[in-house]
């Protein structure tokens, strides 16, 4: 870490001592908190109150709970290993299902290393390059968790936000949660026309589905496993987003509609030089899919 600058003639303030050094009697408690997220959540609830903790995404994870993280991967040798490390750092019981969409770089080699390194990682390979939607369909088939979340293989989306994304479902308020980049969190400033296109597509999707989403094209979508595994998905590329949105919104015969929540998320988009893949052709495909899956399954 770079030290803070100082003015001439002054010295930097010393770093604060660790809490365990200031109060050694707290060390056993701090060790327990570090080892067990639910112990940490219980203590913070006593200190801050249950309502305050839930507002910031601190709550105990139910016993036996497991999250399935589905990651489609195509030519991501630059970002992949660090992305998996960030996902693993989230203190939620989980499995990682990575689907290699026939990458041409070192991605397959890195995936093989990751599968050996982590016992909760499973890797599947597509027989040819088929697109993000096809890779997600393959991944969804292998999920065994209670909830399923989609994670891109780059660093645009922050896995540390999983707790607040799954919270509405664990609170039994939702069946599907969609992360929105446009309702209050920080984001990297990038392409103006991308944001215009996103808003146009979201508005058209809302018009067809009668949902009031602010960010239909977002990566972060969380489902109860029975929701996503019960869908007959067909889109092979980035048409997955409007297709799955249309099928979330569709009325189920003899059953209530799925409950949908939106949660604010941060966003650190990358440039085309950094490997961004979505383009104008995908925008037109998304437009087609909005009306295609509004009219028929």
C-alpha cells in the first residue's frame, strides 16, 4: 500500500495497532469471528441491531445452504484466476461451475489448474464456440445449490456483493433478484452510447413484460434453482438476458408469478482494449429476442 503523502516538516501518523494487541482478552472472540461468518453476524447483530445489519447485508446463512455460481468463460486468461479467487473469498457455502466456450488462449490450461486447486470447482467444455447463453444453459444443468447466480469471468462485477444479492430470496421476499448498475452504486464511466442502448432495450423489455426494471442487461441475476432449471432457454449469445427476463415475467399456469427484486450493485466496466466482447450486433439480437420471447416461448 502506498503511504499517505505528508507535508514538509511533518511525519505520517502511525498505523493503528490491531484490536487484539490493544485488548488481548478479545483475541479468542476475534478468532472465532474470523473463522465463522455466522458467529460474526450474530455478534454484529447484538452490537448494531438486526435491522441495521440486514440493511448492509450482514445476516446468518441458513444451515446447509449452498450457492451455485455459474461462470461462462471465453478467452479470459488475463482475468480468470483472480476472478475465481475473489469468488472463493466470499464467505458463503458455494460451488463454482465454469463453462469454457471453446477458448483459444490459455483459458483451458488455467481452468485445469483451478479445478485441481479448489475442491468446489467443476469445469465443463463446449465442443465449439456457441456463445454466452449456450454456456449458461450447460452450466445450469449441473447446479446443485439452493440458489444460482450468474457471474461473468472478468472483473466488471464484484462478487463481494453476493450477500446483498441473495438476501431477498433468503428472506422469502423474492424468487429472482436482478442487480442494477443504475440505482445508486458507483460505476466506472465508459461508453455513452452503450448506456443509451441499455436504457432503450430495458424500456422495450419492460413494455413487453410489464416489469419496471432499470437494468435488464445486467450480468448479476440470482434464481431459486427450480426457477432457472425449469426454464426452456434457447438463446445462444447475449440474447440470454432479454429471454430470461421475458420468461421470469411470464404468468405460470395455475401458479402465481415469480417474485422479482432489484438490488443496487457497483460496476467497473472494461473497454474493448481490455477484452469487452458485447457489440452492436448483440444489441440488435437483444432487440429481436425482446419481441420474440414476448410473443411466444
